[in-house]
């Protein structure tokens, strides 16, 4: 800001004061405007994602129902016999054998058969999708598009459906679901937690309670702060070279079972979980240190005073007193792991996986990876299911974080009652 | 012979206490081992990369073409687009973040603070892949409708840069607010007593006093922007290209690493070792920035405490 010579008299002084006041107000509004813009970013982000989840889709059927069965309005009106007949008639041999192998057609429920016929016989595919806003304001354009394409029809869709939540990954966006990715995320999170929680808390206890004030401690502390700011993709490279390659016999499970080492592949849940474990370790250490720091020294002194040893003091007094904060800090760190994409893509999780993970040696995909893959495709329908998966991920994060806050409040209240 | 009479002049050595302490020490040492592991692995694989016939260090640092197919490994195109996206991000995040920080610490009432701060926290907690999706499906179409579809390509560094700016905005705002709040109240009061307006006090007194903290913020935010991956992987385009036009697509260092490792690379290929050489470069840049930022902020904490 330009400096204004403050000394003046009479009318001159009044004008200068006025100018300075106006300038002050100008900046005041500038600052408010910036804050409003920052807040607006969040709402635009959320609105644009929700906008993509609902809207018109123009579909076209591979084999329209009217050509298969005369005067049938909808698949739901067909009898059981008709459904089975259609299935055996039109589904290709290989797929039919796989379906029969899973569960014979005769034993399947009506709704199951309807889903089969819709998926494999009628085979709808998406030509184009519109967001919610465009669906409402530009309905004419949408209808025009549908008319221009032969056999195309309109369908107003919500891309998040119960089916979307339950179905496994598929190359067809209409039937693809996020179960595989969701389970993958949960498994990864479990490994990450089991690895980073004990190590993180142990390291924090050492640094806060035991560590002498010397060079090594200083280096450790500085190093932890630095690690927490290392780009996550670097951890991915570490995981790729160390867990996936060097420790391949362990992370692929070859040591524990008799898979021959030629098919062993280290790109497993174990590798992914450990990589993310390293990533969140510094965050957990820092959060736990803060929690332990908040425990008043008088508690430690009175424990020593009645003759407790150092470890007894830590185990019976310091840890219980700081436990709720430690837990909150850990959960927040884990929610970071849940949203992390780059390191997992780097260790090579992004191949097409449609089988549910069964243990730590399974190959996997996670929600963020699924979002990445779907978003990277140019077709609109994939964008829509990517938006659906984002909503699921955000809701999951919201639940986790609010449960952390709830737990902290509850534990705090309990402690206050006991005191 | 357990539990004999304690030694009258000293502490009795309890075995399990010592064991626990050493164990915890090992846990703490592991964080150092992570850094060592990162450095060792990045160096080891980079050595392999530089020892292969197709690559020389000078060509790597000063080459203007990155085309592994024909044995061209010049890092400049990748580095250039990393710098472009980061600069755009800083242009968005710094003025906005600083203004938000000033508003929160100098003007806002407690009630406004209690609304704005959680919103910033939510913004900071949203996974980066979501920002990537946002860049691709919202920011790019927006830029294309403003500047024209012929000018702005489908994938471009401008869109990625702006969204990274939004992504690091909460970091800038919170860190800058901490730095500004650390300035003692007496300085402000003295300035007000001399008749300055709040804005004048902010610009002439508070900001200069908070300068070291603000520069720490700047460096850390820059390091975040340089290391950001998913936004550029989705929105900045695939294919290294030396261009200064932010509306053209150009792959960044992180974008390249993700694309190459996302496909099935065979170990021991130049492609595989090249991502480690790039990783090493990224690590050195960000680690240096973090270190400087850390030492600056350690200093200003001492100044006022």
C-alpha cells in the first residue's frame, strides 16, 4: 500500500483520512470476497459432483425386447418360462455355462432372471449422458439427440443404485458396481491400521517420554516432520521397489503357500496396506505426540510419587488419559489413507480386477483407484459412475470422521464423570 | 534369587523396563529407516537408469525431449510442465489463501471463524482424486467455454494448475493464519494507537512481522503443488511436451510416473528405472523445500516465544 504522508491540516487532512478509510474498506471487502470464494469452491465441487450422478441417459438396446417377444411391454411382465427360454436362446454358450455353473437357471429367483435377461439378452448400452442441470434446462436437446439415433430411448437415471453398491467391477458402466473396490479399500485400511497403529504409538511414546534431548532425537523429530510432507507418490515408488519386488516372496504369499515363484506377484493387498502404513506413520506419530503432550505432568509426578516405574506410569496413566485423542488422530490419519490414490497406482494396483479380495494376498482395487480409472475414460457413462463412486467415498469419509469426533466426545464425557 | 534387597545407592535395573524402552526406540528409529529406505531405493534404481547406454546425466538434465521410445530422456519437458502447473496453483492459492488468513485473523468474529475454518478443513480432507475429477469434468469445460474450444485443449495444464491451487488453498490459509496470529498483539495495538486503520496495520506492521512464517507457508505449499499427482494425471494430459502455453496438454513428472507404473512395466527396463530417476528428482526438490520451510518456521517460533 502506498504510504500517505500523515501530517496535514484543515480540509486536506479530512480528505486524506477519507482516502485512507476508503482504502481500508476496499481491502476489507477484498478479504471478505476471497473468503466467500474459498467457501464457494467447496459448494461448487460438491454440486458439480452431485450434478453428474443424476440425469438423462440415452440408451440403445442390442436386442430390443419387442423384437424378441411380441407385444411385451417390459421385461418384468414376462413369465418365468419366457425368461428362461430367452436366456438359453440368446446368451452365448460360454457365458451361459458360467452362469449355470454359479447357480442353475431353474434355481434362480425371478428378479435374478430379469437382471440376467436385461444384462445379457437385451444388452443396453449408453450413447450419451447428461448432468442434472442440463437434464432440466435442456430437455429439448436431449430428446432431439434420442430421436436422431435409431432405436435409442431416454432413461432418467440415478447412477447410485443398490445394484451399483453391491455389484462387482465390470467393463459395462450400466452394470458395474463398487463392491470389489469397496472391499479392497477396507482390506487395505485394515492392514494399514494393524501396521501403523502399534509402530506409530510406540515411536510417539519413545519420542515424548523416553527420548533424551540429543542430536539423534532432534534428527528423528525433524525427519518425521519432513516425512509427513513427502509427496505420496514417492511412498508408492518405495512400496514398488521394496514390498512388491524385494519382499515379493512374502507379500505374494509364496512363502506361506506352495505357489511356484514364477506366478507369484507382489502387487497384493499386503503390499498396498504396508505402503500406506508407511505413508500415515509420520502423521500418526505427530498426532499421538500431540495427544501425549496434552497430558499434564502432575499426573506423571503423582504416579512416580507412589512408586510406579516409568512404563507403569505410561501404561496405566499417560496412555489411558490420552487415549481418546490418540484414537481420533489415528482415525483421521486412516481417512487420509482411504482417499490415497497415487501410491497404490504406482505399486501397480490398477489392473482390471473383478473378483472380490479374499485375504491379504489377493490382488485388489480400491475406491479411489476405481474413480481414477473410470474418470480417465472418455465416455460419459463412466464419468457418471465415477461421480457415483466419489459420492460413496465422500460419505464414507464423512462417516469415519464424524465417528472419530463422536468417540472423542463420548470418551471425554465418560472421563469427566469418573473424575 | 529374585527380588533381593534393592541396591541402597541406585536404581534397581528392571529387565522388562529396559526391553520396552529399547523396543520403543526401535519403533522410533523406523521413521528414520523410512527416509533411508526412500533414499537408498531411489538412488539405487537411478544409478541403474544412468548406467544404461541410452542415458547420460547431462542429456537427462538438459535434454528437451522425453521420448523413451527413441531413447530420448531429457527431463526439461516434464519439469517445465510441473513448474507451469505449480506456478498457476500458487497464483490461485497464494492471494486467495493469504486474504482468507488475513480476514480470519484480523477481521472475522469468533462466530464467522467457527463457520469458515471447518469448511477449510473439509476442503483439505477431500481426496485429491476427487479434485482430479473436478478438474477434468468442471474446470476444463469451464475454461473451454470461456476461451474457446480451439484455444483450450481437452487436457491442459491451466485447468490442472487452478484446481491444485484450490487443493492447497486450505493449507495456505491455515498455515498463514497461524503465522499471522503469532504476531504479538502489542504491535497491532501500538499501530492502532497511532491512528492506523486495520488495513494499514495489516500491511505495514503485521505482514512484515509475519514474513518468515509466510515464507515457510509459501515453500511448503509449493512443495505440495509440485508433488501433487492425481489432478495432473487426470487433467494435464498424457505425453511429455515442451510448451509454455498453459492451454496445451503436457505431462508432469508425477503424471508420467503414474502413467508408466500404471501399465505393466517389466522390471529392469529403462522405463522402470526412469520413474525412479524422476522420483529422486522430485524427492530432492520437495525435501529441500520442506527442510527450508521447516527451519524458517522453527526460527519464527523462537522469535516470539
